C-alpha cells in the first residue's frame, strides 16, 4: 500500500506545496503539513462566502462517509490563521496509499487567510497524532492510519525549488532521489513535532559555528526561522540588508548576491543555496529574506526554504527519527 504523490508549488515563490488527495473519489488539493496533525478540508458546510474558489468536500455525496456525532475540532496555527468544524471518517487515498476509517475534519469556519488562499482546499497533517485537535477523542493522522500497511513506517519529502513538482513518498525510501549517505538524527516527540537539535551553522564560506538549535522540520512553514545570532550573522554578509519592521522581517536589494546557509544536522552539513533565500519581492526593489528570526516562537523552524534543499526521511518507527541527505 506504498504510495507517491506530487507536491506542486502553489505560487512562484514556493509559499506552499499542494498535493492531490482523494476522499471517497472527491479530489482536493491539500497542503501536507509536518507541523500539525489535523486532516481538514473545505466543505459544503462552510458559509458560501468562505467557499468561493475552493474545491469543496461534500460528505453527502460520499457512500463511505460516517459522521462522528458530537466530535469537533478547532485549530490555530503559529501565524494566527485557523479553522474549525465537525468530524467524520472516510476512505482517503494519497498516490497509491489508500486507508479506510480515516478521520476527515470538515471545516464549518476558516480564517480569512485560508479563504483567500484559493489553491488550498485544506491541510493534511503529518506531525504526531498527540497534537490532533479533535475532541472528545484525538484522531490519527493519515500517516499513523496508513503506517501498518506500508512496507516500512516512513514517509519522505522531496520538495523542489521554483516551479518544479516534488514528491511525498509513503512506505519507501527511493534511493534515486538523493546522493551520498543519509544522516539520521533523534526526534523528541514531546511537543508533537518532528523536533530535533541542530548542531550549528555557517554563512557562505565562513567557518562553522557549533551551537545547539532546537528546531522542528515543518513542511507547513514557508521560511526558515532561526535564532537571532544566525540571522544577524547571515544578513551581515548581504550588502544593503536590514530589518524592515513594515515588512516584518529582513529585506535586501533584490540584486544582492546571497550567501549559502549551512545548517548542521549532527555531523552532516546541510547546505541551503543562497538563491533559495531570496524568497519574494517585498516592496520597490527590495526582496524579503527566506531566513528570519525565531524570536517569540519558542523554537526554530526549518521550513520549506530549508527542506526543499534536502531529501528528508520522516521515520515513524518505534523510535522516530529524521533523516537528511543531499540531492
Ligand atoms: O504557522 C506557521 C509558522 C509559524 C509562524 C509563527 C510562529 C510559529 C509558526 N506554520 N504553519 C505550520 N502549519 C501551518 C498551517 C497553516 C498556516 C501556517 C502553518
């Protein structure tokens, strides 16, 4: 029951990656999110003003739909966006991986950011089920439901930079998708995230700075959010870079040459190409940086700007771990 699904960039800046998911034959484009654990969808139960532009799941058209009476969900993400609604189970298929009895969370309310993100029909959470928001009983993620039917209890992310589709694979590690060896690192699941301790950083050709960085691998976050020491060291090497409070982060002249950012994972040095760190135009001739401060978050977030530079293994075995390899 292994499967592979395309992950297509939603826009020219790789703000998010969307994957086709079939719920009892109804196909929606979902944002696979290793930073949360709810599978929720835009639905016919939303107010019509919030439905516009999205593909909607209609449970009344599903023969396998089973409502979970009295069950509810309500999620708020770190960026303040959120959604809530009711719950049922259905057959969910991702690439070749099909599971029955999967909890599908029907949105009856979504925040404005989701309404306006019309390419996105919902999220498929791939963090640990311990942070699923369904009450009175937390539900399993798609990966947890599928795990026992996979060749091995893993999924991998091979996200691409700019305009190219990548893939999420379930159950196998495709050795044609990476070069060299895989470096594995222990994961602390206490907060429900794929959380690990990074070993340090380097900017451009500069020397590597050893420092423990508490970070999560989060496909649902676009950028890299790291400690101020890293951010300061990075933008010191970018002429014309500065913190622009009106933009809410560091910007620099779009013509700037950006140095690579190396992030240590154990003894492995993961290199993020400088071009990946020119995230998008900000205002005028300034561009917004793909590396920003993690202050106020409580941990660092290695989001899509980082993850798309690597082949990443999310190993859900009894001792969960993360694997990284160059590609
Ligand atoms: O919310 C965030 C990023 C973030 C910003 C500030 C503090 C903490 C985290 N990521 N994210 C992860 N999954 C998401 C799903 C929707 C929206 C954003 C999502």
